[in-house]
């Protein structure tokens, strides 16, 4: 079973702060790189961290709020300036293509590579990517716009006893952001090696949190407990909470194996 | 004569590097703030530097290349989330409104404030902003797309001897980016207190520099000399040059009063 590497490019919520940029993560699994969400500045953080984009073929966008996709145009444009030839696949709500195409046509007239948009239905659990070793499923969430998380599974083929094969999951990573507290996907992510669950607010702000359809650190911890996740990673922190250890303490009191998503850090699991 | 303050938010060129973000500057003149260009990440740098946006009413975009405007959507969106009420005025090529409106309509449905787009003709020298104490003129440049710089003048009214008044310029700042070497605007910016002139390459890369319609550090220094600028500020550095002192040395050998635009720094003049 290979090691998974997760690079945190941004772990803030809508409003950037002195310590947080909008959402973005790179998951490396079975020698492949997957970009998950692409808020403004993702390509800048990648450049600062010296992350090469040549192995990046797939981008997954959870939902069309700016803090999860405003960095796409800049990234796609820069890849073309670098002379990229390999195609890029983007998995997102169908509206993304409608919004991005006119921008790409104007700003990146002679794109050096092809972009394939794969329209996903965030309301439905479905396998949206599959190759020999990795499978990606949508994880339907509850947010103010259609939104889904993503479950990444390293899979390997095993004889099914009848002359065929079945895919057996090994390492699994679930990315669940943004969402109101909901247990509807707990069964789907049961036993994941790492669960990223948004934690925009603290319990002290529970009312505001519900109103804007986000989760608290305690709620993230509750989901991790119910799902029997091995570890919990929390992020998408509100600009209202200055000291992130408040998030950590709140979550750890329910689920000790909790980590804070810190920008520029790389986790292995 | 008041002091002018210039905050460097980004001084790189198209491709972000470990040290440079795309273009963005804030000029404070006569108690007013003007944002000049807005590459990706400008709002993030502003948040990191603790810069308040409440005094920002006017944004000037030199041209529609991504590294000069991809940060606009995120900034405008964040201002709405902060509940801004004051209108924002954007001065740019007419295409910007056509490109941004559908994005704003989708991502920022109930914008809390009004945005006024002022279409400018980058090919023509014209006064595009004027109030009691500040005047802004376009400075036509030569680039691969329509592009202009901006000349900011602190003005004050003096009796003209015939019972009327004339506006007399005091402190002046010229922002000239992006451009091929051209002397066509030298007379317009003569004697400015500070000249920002792009310096994407070094003389060693003069051929490439011409091909992509940019200027070298020497050429920026030559313009500063011809224009009798008091000081020269260079920026828009290519990702190909790692050590920025190479730019500084090249420019200073012709124009000693040259400064490097360093991100996060504030200059007064």
C-alpha cells in the first residue's frame, strides 16, 4: 500500500486573512497528482513551494463559490504560457465550463493544450474518475449551492473467485467541503485513512454557522467519529477566528486524532 | 505638497515565482487610495499586509492580460461579502466589463455595492479621472494588446490672473507597464517624482524582450533619463531572472536613482 501525500495550498474560507488563502489541496496517490479545489492564489502558492505542474492531469472542483475556483483561470493560463502539451481534465458542476470558456477564449487564445470539462452532478454519489489504481467518487454535501466532496481510493484488482476481478480499496482520502452538518455521507466514507472535513466556525458561532450552511469543529469531529475515520484534518477556517488552536482544541476533545490544515504543509498517510 | 505612499502588492510578470506575484500597486495621494492593476492574489497580499479596502474607490487596469486583472473578481467578490456600500469605479478597456459582468452576476448575485465600469481608450492620451485634488491621465504604451500607463497628478488650483483658476500639478507618479521600449510618452511624464517602468528582462535577453513586447532594465533607465524623472522604480520581473539585483545594477548604471519594486514594501515620495 503506497503512501499518500497531501499538500495544503489554502485552508481559509471566503475572505482571505493574514494567515489563510482560499481552498486548494494536492493529493498524490499512486504516483498521480490530483488538485482539489482551486481558490485564488493556488498557482502562486504552488510556485512558492516549488511544486511542478507537469504531473497534474486532473482537477476536482467541489462547488462554484469563488474561494474554491477563482484560481483556475490563472493556473490554466500559466500552464499554457509554460507550453504544456498534456490535456487537463476538470471535474465540476456544468456551469463552470460555461463561465470559464469565454474567459479562456479571450485571455488564452492559443492554449497550448486541451482542456476537458467533465460535468458532475454534485447531488448524486457516483464514480467520476477511474483508472488502473485510483477511483474518485462524488460525496454529496449540503451547502447553499450544489456541492460535493470527493472520495479518493487507491484500488487494486483481486480475483473474485469466479475467474473475474473485483476492485478492492486500499488507502482512502475523503475531502468534504463545504457543508452543513449532515450524516448522509458517513456510510460512504467509513474507515477512511484521512478525512478532511470543513470546520469554518466554532460551536460558539453555531447559529451563524448553520445560517451560512457550514460546520463547526465539533461537528467535523462528530462526523469523523461516526465514520470511524483514522485521522481528521480540519480547515476552511473563518476569518473571524484568529487563533486556530481553538479549532483544534474543540475538535480534539471529541476526536483526538485531529490535525489542522496548515498552508504550505505536506502530510503523509 | 503631501506625501505620496506606494504599496507594492505584486511585482512579477506573467508567471508567478517563489518570490513574485502578478502586478498590483496601491497609490495613496491626497488622502485617497488608487489600486493600479490587480493580478491574481492582490486581495490576499492586501489581507496579509492588513490593508483596509474601505478607502478604495478607484481601480485602474492597464491592459487585459491575466497578470494584470485576474485578481479583480476575487477582490470585488470579497468586498461584497464584507458588506461594502460605497460604489467602486473601474477604469479599463471596454472588454473588461463584458468579461466580468457574467462572472459577477453568477458568483456575486446580490452585490452589496455598485460597480461602475469606465471604458478607456488605451491608445489615446486623455484625462480619465479628476477631482478637486487628483487628476489621472492615460499614458499610451506599446504592447501586444491595447495597453496604457497612468499618470497620477496631485493638482491644486491657482488664480490664472484673469479672475479664473488653472490646475497646477504638484506631486506626480507615472505607472508605465507593460510596454516595448518607446519614447512616445516621455514628454507627457517629464519631471515626474516617481516613474514606475516595467523591466521584464535584462539586456542579455533583448531579443526575447522585443519579441514579447517588453522592456529591459536599461531601457527603463533610458526612459527615466529622457523624462528627467526624479526616481525610477522597476518591476514586472521575468521568472527567468532569479537575482533581482541584476535588474538593479543594469538600471543604476544608467540611472542611479533606481529602486526595485519589492512585494510588501511601502515607498514614500
